C-alpha cells in the first residue's frame, strides 16, 4: 500500500507540473524517448497538452520544424514553461508531432488500400485524404529525401537540401544518420513506405500510373500539394486545384 501511495504522489507531481517533473522528464529526454502520453493528467493539464499539440502542428506546418518553442507557446496561449514541462526539449515535441503525422498517413494509406478495389481510385483517394489533412507539411525531412538517378540532370542540392544525388532507381530511401533537428521513428517511416509502396505497385501494374513514378514521388506530392495559406477556404481551394494538376501528371497515357 505504501508503494502505491508513493507512485500516486509521483504521478500527481508530474500532472501538476511540480518540481519532480524536471528531473524525471529530463532524464527521459536524455534517452531521446521522453513520452508525454504515459502520465495521467488533470483536466486542465490535459487541456493544456491538447492546446500545445494543436499549436505545434499549426506552427510547424506553417514555418517548418525550425520554428522556436516560443512560437508554439504563443499560439497555444500558454507560457513557454508549460510547454517545457510536458516536452523538456524541442526534439521531444518534434518527435511527437512527426511520429503522429507519419502514423496518420500510414493509416490513411491502409484505409485506401483496403477499401478501394480500383488501384487508381485507391492511390488518388490516399493522396486527396492526405493532402486535405495537411499531414504532408509535417512529414520529417528524412522521409522526403530521395535518391535521384545519376543521369546528369543537374539537381541543385543547395536549393533542394532534402534531396541527394545517388545512383539508383529514384526510389525513396530512409537516411541512416540521425538528424538533430527532426528525430524520426524508423519503424514508423518504414511502415509508411511499405503501404504506400503497395498502392504505387498496384496502380503501376494496372497501367494507370506512369512507370517512372516512385514512392518518393507520391510522398513529395503530398508534401507540396498542401500549401499553408492564411485563409482556410483559399487554402482548401488551392490544395484541391494543385492536386488535380499533379494527379494528371502521375497518370499514364495510352501510347499513340
């Protein structure tokens, strides 16, 4: 019974943002895996956490993962100390957002794969759903790095820092070295690549997708077809129009 009381006291201290949280969360952050989802929260603390996560998605979606924590706190209308009590470093918050958005895209791809019989319908449904959700703006840069065939095309790596010139087929490759800016869950990224790969292969085998379109192309479409505009209606219209154009570019054309 004494042990249970001790555990409850610790949980209460964390939920209330008490002095114990700094040491506990800092130690977890040192392992690179602090998880703000495992501690029971009071109603007001849970509300603050939801505000912070919503604000982080908005701020990082608009400004990229380089945006400061102060911007997240300002958007969430909480003090920056509140943000740091739940996420003791920016890397922890970025990891949370990146992993949630990667997981969301994976679920959307699986739904399209399981619920659409026609290969092109499945792929286009996935693209439309993903672009509408805005998840593409929050994919970690490592997932968007692609291998480009060494064909002398003159890719300017200074202008496109997330792409690398590599010998190969142009398929998306996970980058092995970690990034201090956006740590990623390799298992989650691999799951996304696998299910999107199935959508791509089905559409290609049915002759509905251009033969040279790769998984990386599909993910880049998601990332680029979700512009961040101040007016929600204008953003939705721009995304829909841009995606229509990009989908036409992905489709195969009968040989004349």
